[in-house]
């Protein structure tokens, strides 16, 4: 069942107020204390949206342990200067997103944009930004696609396979299957992308980890070590490849 979220008149300030009172989830909670000051280093930017309900805001699922664990691995395997122990939460009409090459969204089935947010998001993408969408159950597609169409009404999502360069941008991935597929997400993971002018040879604007939840592995990782046989390794590899691709393209 799809839940409707917010009204277009909800201000971005209210969205961030939700972030200031995040509820705990499986031990991954830390209080939102504001975004780190921009200094040119890479920041993990989690996108927020208006949501009113008794449970935790869907956009905050796996926050903040998911990004904390991911950033430790990302920092360990790359030489990109980054904020490792802190991350950002932003709304889609926040001008600060233009300072960041990649933005990250989860639970898109509850997401709704105002006209101002849709324009800001459009401008961010065409100026070089990149969107990664995760924690994406099957039922969420229609709502997600409707929101994207507010910014890009002429673009169509295209399925991509293991041959696409995004799956080889850092690690050489051999399969699009993760060790565990959560049944409630709808079945086998599917990866879909949005391309400039609907041309898969041109720049990728966004990738959707459809019927997938990569960050669930990040959030649950004990991070005892980075082992070739660890069950969560593939999820970190997928995430690093997507972020590296977004940063470099």
C-alpha cells in the first residue's frame, strides 16, 4: 500500500526538523546535529523529504550507521579526501546540494517533491550532479517515477546489466546479485538508470537500485575487517562503484 506524503506547501525547514528528531532503528541512530561545513571534501549527502507519521521518517532508514560504515570502507580503499565521521542531510530545494557531486535517496515510495524542489533537482542534475536511489521495494516504483517526471518529463528509465561501466568503475563486479534478496522488496535486484536524452551512451543522471537494499548491508556490517569472503563485501563494492562513478562522471 502506498502512503501519500506531505503537501507541496510544506517548507524545507520542516523536512529538516524531522531529521533533528530521528528515531532509533536497529541501533543505528545518532542525533542529527547539523551538516558539516563545506570545505571541498567529499560529503555523504542523504536526501530528506516531508513525512508525517508515527514511525521513523522513511528517508532516514539505516541512518546513520549505514553511511558511517560505508564511509569507513570508502575512505580505506580510496584516496579521495572526505568527511569520514560526519555526513549531511539535505532537502531537494537546498542550494547546498550543488556543492556535492552525488546525492543519496532511500525509500522513494514515500517521496514527493514541490515544484520548487523539482526545479532545483533538475538544475542540480543537468549541471553535473548524480542521484543514487536505494532501499527500493517493488511497490514504490510508480510514486518514484512520478516524482522524477516532475523534473525530467521526457526521460525514461532503462535497465542496465553487468556490462555497464558503473559496475567496473572501481571494483570489477561479476554479478548483479547480492548474497541475500529481501522478499519484501519484490525479488531479484534490478538496476535502472536515467540518461541524458534517453541515450545510454551519454551521461548517466541517476541510478536506482530497484528491488534492492544495499544500505541494509552497510548498516548491519560489524566492520571487523574487510574480508574477501565477508557477506557484506559485495554491498560495499556496489556502493563504492556507484559513488566513484558519480564523482568521476
